[in-house]
């Protein structure tokens, strides 16, 4: 992932954090806030995927499968 994409991901994560804090201040239930955060992070991952992290996770899962 290049610097520009990584910076955009950081900005996106900061926006998610700010919105979650705003929801908490509005008195939303913790479950609602967690649901929002999970959905927003998932959407961010679809828009700005980190292929290095994906490759690392894939390698780890293949290694785990080979141990059985």
C-alpha cells in the first residue's frame, strides 16, 4: 500500500472514530455504536484494501490449515 492510500485510510479511520464518539455523545446504545464502527470499517476495507495485510492473513491461514 502506498503512502497516499495509507494516509487516506488513516483519515477514514479518524472519521469513523469521530462519528462513533458523536453517536456516544448522542446517547446511542453501545451495540449501535459497535455496529456502525464494524460496518464503516468494512466499507473502508472494500474501498481502500490493504493487500499486504491480506496476503499476510492468507499465508497465516494456509499455514494453520497445513498443521491439521
